[in-house]
């Protein structure tokens, strides 16, 4: 059964994502405060926090009782059945270096009827003024155009995204081995950053698949819904659909190549 708030929540998600995007567009990236979260590569900035604050303000105005979990802080709410997942700046390193590939990601996860899944989502790319949105059972759109995944049916013809954000040598070595496997099998492999934006572009038929380990819910919840509503699949490495807000490994595809890609990754 679909969450009762889907139709009310989608426009709120859109407004909130645009509010965060407006903050990013107005920010002088050369003046932001940058903080490392690991030894070298995992960063956050004052722009992340400012964008998330704008998103939270928009969400609170519409749903004051909902909880909000963001990459840059948590806002508790009295309504435990409805929780927003927010990434005010997905693609922080790209933003900090002036690379035009980043976005704001906003999703409502609904815990009604024993489920825990995203039911309303918006991903906004302020650089290209592209808005991706979806409601559970309502389809997905990109700037108002209905989204559908592409029909590539073999990994050999697929453009696959795979990436890592870690300075841990063991994790990097494991990723390098997986990346080599993909390079030897896929039609192309990319490493652009910004998972929410990647998932939206799979939904639009631009990429075919995306593989990454240990992803947080604020990174993937909005993109998962947009992808699924466009006809794609998002599972863990065992092939089980992701249906919780726990940190999870991600295999996301257009659908036809999903089993082949899973078998390759698990070989």
C-alpha cells in the first residue's frame, strides 16, 4: 500500500531541493570552509551545511513533525513513520574543485504498513537546472519529461559507473579489483561522483548501471525511487532489493543487465 502522503510530499521535496540548490548557486566555492572527514578524500564544507539548512527549513514548513536525517546533521521529529533523507550537497569534492557535477538530494522514507522505503523524491542539479523527481507509483520525471531507463541488454554494451570515497588502502585495493573486472567486461566505466545524480541519469537512460559499496541512505534514497519509477532496479550485491535506511552496498541498473552484472561482481 502506498504511503498516504505521496502526493503532498513530492512538491515539498521539489521545493526543498530547489531551495538547497539556490544556496549552492549563490555560493562562492573559493570561500567555503572545508573539513576533512577522513585522512585525505572525504570532505564536507560550509556549503553542504548551508544547503541542508535551507532544505530543512522548507521541509519543516510543510511537515513540522517529520524527522530529518541528513549527511550534515539530524533533526528529530515526533512522527516516526515519516523521515526525510537529505544530502544538501551530493558531490562535495566536485563542488569544491569547480567540477560541474553535483546536486541536492531529498527523499521521504515512509514506515507505514511495515515497509521502509522512499515514497517521494527530488534531485536537483543547480549547474544545469535539471530537476529529477518521483512519487511511489506515480512515475518519475526529469524537468517534466517522463523518465524511462534504456534497453541495453548486455554488460558488454553498458556504460557502468563505479566509485569509492575512501583513503583506506584495503578498501581501495578491493575497489581496484572490481573496477578492473568492470573495465574488462563493460562497454564503458565512469567515476563521476554524486550518487543521487548518477541514479537519476540511469533513470533517464544516460548510464546503464552503478556499483558502489557502503552507501548511506541520504546518498541513495531519492535516486532509488527515481530509478525504480523509471523501470530500473536497485539491490545489494546478493540481489536483494534495498528496503531499509541502513548503510548498504548498491547495484543499480536499467533492469535487463542486472543478473549478468550481479553474477560478474560475485564471481
